[in-house]
C-alpha cells in the first residue's frame, strides 16, 4: 500500500494496532483523513474538534506519534503545531500486519 486510498482498511488496521492508545489512534486517523499529498495541515484546535478531546491529550498523542516515526513535524510557528507529514511506509506496515492477522 503506497497511499491512503483505502481509508476503511487503514482505520481498521490502526484500531487493531496495540502500540497506541485510543487518542493516539484517533489523532493518527484524523491526520490521515485530512492528508493531501502526504501532508496534513491542521492545528491543535482543529484536531481537538475532530477527535473530541482537549489540547493536552492531542499534544501527547502527536508527541508519541512523532517518537514512533508515524508522523514528521513540518514546522511550527514558535511552539504551535501547524501540521505534519504522515509517513506512508509506517502506515503500510500497520496495514500489512493487520492483513496478516486476518
């Protein structure tokens, strides 16, 4: 899988991925939903609305996703998160593991 065309399969695979908690999974899925050409341009506030949680869990989820190489920060304005690049290769690994389990 080289792109994010099959969102249903990607969402199922992420939901099944044991390494991340619910908020981290929901943030990752939100970032994929708003992804255009490999980039997700979105604010913390917008993510809070999409995932229906407050700032702190979103910031923690972004940090965890960055630590695991799932996303790469594309630049901040000061300390403000403005978006990221979702690494398709990492998503592909999650989907491949999910497919092997089925």
